[in-house]
């Protein structure tokens, strides 16, 4: 939604969404690069492209929830500034 609203480059993939947001300073660049692979994780969960390994899912959520929270914080900060 941010990319569309700001008329930024159209992403070719979900992963590229994060990279574009990083390029534009909406997300810190290093964080965008680190977080971009999570798009593949989302696709597997939503579309069941691959059999979900419950142990891997549990591990990911236990060890990466901070990244999700940080992403939410960055987006919230951006939206507050854009009011």
C-alpha cells in the first residue's frame, strides 16, 4: 500500500517490497535486506507452497518475532510522519 501510495517502483516479488521500502528510507536498508526473505516464509504459510514443518515454524516464531515487531515499529513511525 505504501509503495502504491508513494508511486514507487512496482515490485516484481513480495521480497522486493521490503527492498524498495529500504531503498526509499521507509525501512532502514540493513533491516530491509535482513527482513526481505521473510516474504518467502509468508508465502509458504498463506499459500501452502510447501509442506509446513511445525518445528521450523515454532523456531522461526520464537527466534524472529522481534523482527516482526521491529517491522511494525518502522511502518508505524513512517505512517505517523506522513500524516
